[in-house]
C-alpha cells in the first residue's frame, strides 16, 4: 500500500507538485496522466526516493519514505524517463551491477539474471555492450534494472517514450506481464497508452490531482459519449438505411451520425448518454447484422482529459 | 560499506579499460620524465638534491591527474542520467563518494608507481635511502588524495563536466597559491593561510625533502576528509532541490 498525504515539492520558489494525497493498493496498476510539467515525474521521483518532498508524508509498505528512504528503496524499482545506463558495460554486467547495488548476493543474481533476461527478452544481446543497442533495447534494459531485485513496486516514467509502434506494443506486453506480480505505476501523456495498461488513473495538472479513478469513473455522468461502430448488412438493397434504423432504435442512443464505408461495412458515430456498448452489440446481432468493430471514439478519453486538465489550456 | 566496494570495482575497472585513463597516465609520465631529464638531472648536484628536484616536478602528476581523474566522477553520472540508479538504490551518498574516490586514488597510485624508475635511477647512481623515496611518494599520494577530493567536490556541484573540471582546477590552484597571499598579509592571518596552503608548507617543506611530519599527514587527511564530506553533503542537498 502506498499512501501519500499532502505531498508537495518546490524547486526554489516554484511549486512543482502538490499538495496532493492519494492511496494505491498492492497489485494495482496506476497511471499518472498529465501534460508536460504537470508534476508526474516529480511525483514518481519522490515515490522512488530519488527526491525528497518539500512537505507531506509518504508511506510505502508501511515504511515512511522520508524518514527511512533506505528501506523503501529496497522495495522499489524505478525506470526514469532516461534509462540510467552505463553504456560501456554489457547488458549482463550492468544488470549484475544493478542487482549488487540493491543488495543481491552472487547466488541470487545467478538465479535471477536469466529470469529477468527472459522477461524482457534480452537474452540474445546479454553480452553486447549497451552502446550498441537500439533505443527499444535500451529501454528494456532500463526495465530489467528496475525489476532485477524483485521489488514489490515498479515505477515506470514514460516507458514508451521514443519507441516505434512495434516497440510500443512490446513494451505494453511487458507491462502486462509485470502487472501479474508487481504494483506498477506508469506515467505518460499518451492517453491511449495509459488507458490500455492501467486499472486506475491519477490525472495531474499544474501539480495537483484533478481526477482519480478508472476511465469510466472519470467521465462525467450525463456527458455525451461517442461510440463508433462498424456494421455489415449481409443482404438487402439499402444496408445503410437498414443499419441506421436498428441503431436509432437502441435505448440510450441519442443520435446516429453520418455513415461512411469502412472495411467492407458501414461505420457510424453514435452519441449516447451512458456506456451502452453492450446494448448496441446485442441489437446488431439480434437484427442479424454483422458487427465488425465497436469502441469508444478516441476523442472520448481525450475529451475527459482536456476537461480535467483545464479545457482550452490543455488543448493548446 | 559493501556498496563502496561494488562502486569501487566498477569505477576502477572503467579506468583500467578506458584508453582515456591510460592516455592521461602516459601524458603525465611523459611530462614528469621530460622535467626530470631537463630540470633535475643537469649539473653536479648531490643525489639527495636531485631526488628533491624529482619530487618537486613530480607534483605535477597528482596535481593534474587528480583534477582530470575526478572531474567526471559525479558530473558525468548526472549528465548521462545514470546517477539516478545510484540514488534510487539502497546505498548511502557516502558510499557513492567513497567508492569513486578510492577507485580514482588507486588509479592515481598506479600512475605514481609507474614513475618509480626515476628515483630508482638516482638510488642506483647516488646515495639516497629507500626511506627518502618512500616518504616522497607517500607525500605525493597524500597530496593526490587531497586534490582528488577537491575534484570530486567540484564534480558534485554541477552536471557539466567541463565546468566541473574548471571548478576543480580553480579550487586546487587557489589552495596551492594561498602561501603567495599569505606573504602579503600579517600574522595571524598569514600563519593560518600558510598552514592551509595545499603544497608549500606541508609538501615542499616536508615530504619533498624526505621529512615525515605527523602534522603534514594529518593536514592532508584532514583536507581530504573535509572535501569528501562537502561532496557527500552536496549530493544530499541536491535531493532537496
């Protein structure tokens, strides 16, 4: 359990964070979401005991991180925005060094190193020096050093920063694996990234927590949502009209937008007052239509985010 | 102190594997050799005087090496973002500073040891004792330790390696020129500055002449401790900034 109470951090006279209070339970995966300069990195660095807070308390696993940072550091693995690498070392030597710093014995490292190399799929390059690795591999080495000592809490600051699409998917899968055995905190300003990997979001703006909860919790009650649905009508002269009729009849759908052809079917934007994806899919199947795709429109989460971090300011 | 040993091994390995460390060593030994050949050997001096002159010019080795080996130790870690690995590991800032200091000191000792052929040449051809050589080298070692500690403190102040090198050089230069300032002042400030000077009284007046004074040993250990402590406190303070 992580408990932050009235946590704040000032750089000189400038407030970078807080006062913020939040709690994170064991086994949760929580995303710190916010624009650049919102205080995400500062919050994570305090949690990793890299920075000391200007005021407030923070407890990790029942230990006061300000009074006993040494003890807390044993339980935390941290991947900062820029992975802390010694590029002249080989991957294996670097991970051994990182493990030794965390108090691991030679026997423990002998057992753990192959496991970590397998988790982050670095086995093939374990004897390569880090300066010969691509950005994606370096990022994985950064994750490996964060988990080598089997910490309860893993903190990843912008883990997908600078990665290409394939590497982003690999990193996302890696985070999913980490979720099985660690409490994971991730920061990002990429909304879809956070929403796909985290159980809960903490939205930060100008150093303050402006929203907390799941993606659904963060959406205002009564706010209009956008659902996109792609449907194919197997038969009939007017498939578009046929589908529109079915969709318009669904309870909760207030507006069916203009259709356009996509992927062998027709895509529609539906305005709804609640999450009625289940009703939509059921209605389509009952009408013997083919449901090809159904999801929130991307703008849904973006709208929520922009509303939370201050409207027009955020969109600029 | 387990972490000190881990950091020490990594840093020393880096010095030994890096061409830069050996280039610095080669340059320093070349300069010391040239000075020995051109300044210490000529003339019909007594071998004890030649040895004194050798230890006079050999001061350049710890003076320059101390700054050159130390400036990157912490500044580079910050510049490359690797410092955060050390700072988020369950180790103390004291262990970080000591591990790096002892690694640099070991490499400096290796460089100093490589220069021993020069005093041995004097011993073979003249009348000096092994104790004189030992005391001279002990002085160079202690002087080097003090310079290294000043360099590490400078390195802890900034993440820019060039600024760290310049700061280290300025601190060492100021500490070595205090006796010049002391000459222009009256007692008791004069006495204080003379005693604080990094080279004149404690090295030139003692170790260089083959004289081992406990107060000189304590002085160099004190300076080294003081600047290492400043480096540790600087690292600690950065966590609050």
